[in-house]
C-alpha cells in the first residue's frame, strides 16, 4: 500500500544531522493466520481489521486521535465496532470515549459518536495512562494494537476492493491547522507523552471475489465465509 507522509518537524535538543523521532499508523486485516495489508475473501465473509500504532524511539505509546475510513464497497457491506472484543483495546482506552460509524458500505468513517459534523478535532481517542500510573499494566508493544473492528462483507457477488485508510488530514494536532501528532512516552518515568509530528499512515485492502476458484487464481489463501477471532 502507498504510504502518505506528513511534514518532518525539527525536534529541539537533537544534534545536527540527527533524525527526528517518527511514528506511524498501520491498518491491517486478518487472513486467518497473520495480520496483513491485503486479503481476498468471498462474499458473506466477516473480516477482522485492526489499527496498529508504532514509533521509532520511545518507551510506549501515549495516544492519538484519528479517524478510520473505508470506501469501495457496496451499500450492503457493514462495519461492526460494537461486538465483544471490538473497539478501543485495553489499556489504550484510558478516559471515557465512544465511537460511531457514519455512512454506509460504499463510503464510511469510524469517528467520535458526537462528531456528526466531521471535525478534525474529534475522532477515535486512543489513550494510555502514564507508566508511573499504570505500573506493570503499562503496554510497551511497538507497534501496539489499539483498535479493532470487523468488516461485514455482504453476500453481494460484485467484485470489489474495500479500501481502509486513516488519513493524516484527520489526525488531530495541537491546533486545528497544525500537523497531526502521535504521543509517545519516552521513558518509564514519563508522566506525559511527547508529541511526534513526523507521521506516516498505511492502509489495507479487502478484495471481494465471487468464487473459491477466483481466490486460487489470485494466488492467495483468502478467507472463506465465517468468523475467527484472534
């Protein structure tokens, strides 16, 4: 998938010529054995999807506010964020926040439930409490799986590619016009996150094909209709 890159911002205190810290958002789908960026499925399949957020340097993820969007499906395709195990993943669910799906299967977004007006200042609020406060419960995964949702592919046999993306234009920054940021705790003693504004984003693709034979022709194992939870 093509990666979109935000502007690089100098970080105070770095030696001349040193690279600024960076972070990334990566949407992936489950192919039955691993998280990948591309999967082929049959109509009627439920595809697990997830947002991973990572960083180049630091101790653990603090958080970010972003949207997840999808397009290329048909009206009967759906998005599930409410079933057991879906939504914000612990411990990246610090603070009260709810999400909603706006739109239909052809063009949709996962956003803050209060954001019908589609403001850049709202979105999925991924947040982890500080290392001193969480102690042994602090998650240092890099990248970290922070949000899960399911794409419910309808029985419609139309050949299509459902594209998942997290646009940088909707990543919240310090102001409504500032570059979007991802917060990172730089040490196990950090009480607040440091904002990284050098951010990239990578999406995922779900290709819907009408028959099992078409999966074989694509050279991909794909997923049969059904549901598996990792």
